């Protein structure tokens, strides 16, 4: 019988790619999403498939799924700084109450549980690169604390359910991931730079742009997450691309690849913005035989192409008022 996988946040960026891949592999997928940052449009191409169900629900309110469930993937949470700064309480609720509800579902169904955690648990790290044994440097009362601490709490909950209720759990610490279906206005660096470059607007780099990021293409992330799901490893496990570059280099690369005339300009750096970010991925290599396959330029080219298509679709959908001749 086909496996049934529940994905909270399944209509979001990562959740939609996971849903697509699992349906293609022959699984039944049930997405639970309240669409606060995701959209049914992300999974519209799966809508007619009998192996796919999308249920609108806030996972902090209730979580019920009839029948057998083999795995619960808990991805529901605002994820971009712009989103979680606008929804601080919702972010803390979905990381706490939402995680309890997702763990309870896994417990009652005797399903494997996978928590989508984040490299943000490392905060502004004092150790570089970051391995899973690093405890992090998070400011709990800073603006980013609502997200970082929600994820740290949800990791602690997951470990407690494993220990006390013997739920088969695992934790993936996801580093910055990018690709098609990111929202152009979600405030994360790559979609922002691409939107600005394609729109001919200035490309806004925060600070002096020397802060680093290590960015992973979405198909590599999905592969790593599914290998972890199908292993028996409890995590936490980093999944990300260790190819580190400065935010200014990222902006310049996007500028060159889009052929834009937009100039790079500098804006103030957000409070507690991490100075460096790079995953150690030895554990994923040893346990899962996983490493990223998609290079930066290849991944960016696919993402830019998708943003271009979206922009031209939007142009066709909105007839412009013609200027008089
Ligand atoms: P996203 O905002 O596109 O997806 C999150 C989804 O969760 C959305 O569809 C949203 O509507 C849904 N959601 C939020 N609160 C909900 C609630 N209370 N009930 C039901 N649905 C709810 O973000 P994403 O980038 O796809 O991130 C998905 C997960 O991966 C998040 O948990 C995030 O913390 C984690 N993560 C992502 C990245 C990344 O680079 N994309 C990095 C680290 C961790």
C-alpha cells in the first residue's frame, strides 16, 4: 500500500516541492496549510491527482487526518524575516502549539515525524562553519528571537517526544534554500535581488555586503530531507550547501546573470543579522550519502527563469492602459 505522508505548510515554498516529489514517487500526500505565507497556487498542478489532498487548517488549532499516516513532516511556520517579524506571535504559536499538535498526530498514528528546523538555531554563530554539535548564539529578546527560539523550542519538544513517548522522530536543520515558488516580496536575499534586477530597480544589499550566506538549491534540499526521512537517524542533521559567498557577491552574480542595468546600493543591516553562515555537512554525507549537486549558477539560472515567467504571466493577466498615440 502507498505510504501516506502529512505535510504541514505543504502549500509553502519547500512544502510544495516536497509534495510534488512525494506524489511523483507514488506516495499519498495530505497538505495542511492555513495559507498565511503559502498559497494553493503552489500546489495547483497537483490538485486533480487522487494521491494529493490539500486541507486548509491552522495547525495550532487542530490537526486531524483520517486513516493511516506513515510520516508527518512539520514545515508550517513563517520562514522569512519579513514574515515572522510581521507575525511574531503566530510564529511562536506554530513552533510550540503547532509542533505539539504535529507530534501528537505522529504519536497516535505511530508515524515517523520530521521537524523542519533551521540554521537560525545557531544564531549569529561564534563557530564557523556550523556543525550539529554547536549550541548557537541566539538573542532571545531580539527581533529574530521569535523565530529562532520557536525553532529551538520545537527541537526540544521533538527530542522529549522521542524520549518519553518513543515517537520515531528526526530533525533537519535547513540552511538558506532557494528556487522557484519563492515569493518575490518575501524579503529573503535571492528573490529580492532577482525581483529588483528584473524590474530594473536598485539591488539593495544590507550593510557592506561582506556578511556571508551558503545557499542550497531546492531540489538538493528535498533530496536530503527525504533521505533523512527514510533513514532511522534522530537528527539534528544539517542540510545545506557549504559553498559560502558574501551577500555582495550574490547580488553581483544575479546582476550579471540577469543582464540588468540595476546598480547595487547599500541599506542598513537588520538587527542581529548573522555575520556568517556555512553548514558542515559531514554527518549528512556519512549517514545519508548526501551532498548537494546543483551549482550556484545553475540553480540561480533556473530560479531567474521562473521569476521571468511569473512576471510575464502577470503582465499578460493585467492589461495595461495604452498610452494615447
Ligand atoms: P513558506 O512561508 O513558503 O512556507 C511555510 C508554510 O507554512 C506556508 O504555506 C504557510 O501558509 C504555512 N503555515 C504557517 N503557519 C501555519 C499554521 N499555523 N497552520 C498551517 N500552515 C501554516 O516557507 P518555506 O521557506 O517553505 O519554509 C518551510 C519550513 O522550512 C519552515 O518551517 C521554515 O522554518 C523551514 N526553513 C526554511 C528555510 C528556507 O531557506 N526556505 C530555511 C530554514 C528553515
